[in-house]
């Protein structure tokens, strides 16, 4: 399936692309790093460090996909839904709805 009419329709597909627990853990770690980088940037006022946020977030996630899931990240075909999926999955992990 390549076309999605809503994020609600996309999210089950997204979760299906993240079945391997190490991939989910790497996504979670990447999201934590993004949040930490944002906090450091705000605290230090060094906006130039913001470039590290996507490197950390996507770096962890793509290692999870290429090494553990053996699939292509959804970011390549669905960048906005995929970014939203990362954060929904992150908060679903915190709420206990998705297991690491």
C-alpha cells in the first residue's frame, strides 16, 4: 500500500514497519537524543547545534531499519506521516501502548 488518506490510516502501516524491538529501541533513543539536543540548544543559545537533531533522530532510526528490520524507512515515501509516526510511537512507548 503506498497511498494513505490520513495519518490514522498510515499509523498501523508505520507500526508494521517497526516490528523488530531493536529498531523500536533505536527510534526511541533517537527521539530522546533529539529532545536532549533541543534542550541543550535552548539552554546554551547555540542555534548552530540544531543540525545535530535530524542527524541523531534519523541516524538511529535508519540503522534500525537497514540493520535490523531490513526495510526502507517510511521517511523516503511518506516524510510527514513518518515524522509524525516517530513521535506518536515515542509517546505510545511512554504510555505503554507500544513495547520496546
